[in-house]
């Protein structure tokens, strides 16, 4: 069990999330930001389990598109959660789609992601998928 002194504050978790989103726009994903048994679920990918698989999926996602940018509009946190409201811009097959995405994250005391859900607004998701 983690020592209470190692527990990150919500503000520290917000700063970590902001940096992680900035890094992701540059194709960087820090494996240490994820617990070994991390789970990811999202609009664009099926459920992924385990640190290596989650990191691999996050690195692959931007390569599936000509452009894939996430700019945080707001990041909120408490002791167990981080929620990022994101302006999403995706360019695929010459079409640009802008929409909103919500990332909901459960974290451990050290700020590592244990579970993550990424939801894209339905109309934008349809346009991204070419429907």
C-alpha cells in the first residue's frame, strides 16, 4: 500500500494530464504514466489491457490519421479521477473533423492511470469513421 506522503494532489494530477496530452500530440507516450494492469476503453478502439498494450494503442492512434490533435479545454481532478474535456481535430482522407472528446481516468496514488475511457461526441465520431 502506498505511503500517504507519496499521494499526488489533484493539482499535480492535472499538470501530469496536461503534459501527457501535449506529449501525445507529438507522438510521445510515457509508459511510466500507466499502472502495469492499466485498462483503456474508447470510441476508436476496443478494450485494451496491460501497460504495454495501452501504450502501443496510444502510439498507434495518431498514425491512423493524417492529423490527430487533442487540445484540452478543461482538466478536472480529485483524489481518484482526472477528467479532460478536449477539443479534437482529426484529418483523414483529406477531410478535417473537429469535435469534442472526454477522457475519464482513474488513477492510483502515484498518478498512474489504472483505467481510461475516451469518448468522442457521436456526430464527430461518425464523420471520423467515414459514415
